[in-house]
C-alpha cells in the first residue's frame, strides 16, 4: 500500500505540472486571439479548472512527500479531482468520448481507495 501511495504522490506532482503548463498555454492563447465574450468566458472557465487541478494536485504531492498530517485529506481531494477530470467531458457540453481521460478515472478511484484506507502510515 505504501508503494501505491508513493506512485500516486508522483502522479499528483506530474498532474500539477501538466495542468500548470496547460493553464499557461490557455492564457497565452487568450492573449493573442480576439474572441467573442462567450468564447472568452469558456476559456476562462477552462483556465480556472486547470489552475484548480494544478493547485490541489501540487499541494497533495507536497504534503504526501513531506509527511504532513493533512496529506490524507489533500490526497483524497486530488483523487476526487482526477475523477472530475474524467467527468468534465460529460458536465461541460462537449462530445463525450468514453476513452478520453479514462486514466484519470482509474487514478482517481485507486487514489480514493488507497488514501481512504486507514492504516498507521499517512
């Protein structure tokens, strides 16, 4: 179980960096384009989601890595965010593709089971 937690810790770190980079790309793209207000609003919502995922995943990685007492809560939140990454295609009006972000769904479920399991470590 400890090995799975370490792997998930580094997955959270990678997710944080990837979504931070995605946030950066969306902001740069918005700056260099002219959009209608509705499209701009959609891009801002996407950017907000990216920064939320990056922040929660980054804090989860940091607290697990440092062994902080709040690590379990942050890890559960990051796992739930991974499930939300998969569900976002069904929440926001887009064409759902079942294979899209299925890895995030698996990471989220494994993370919830792993970090909600009570034991002496973490």
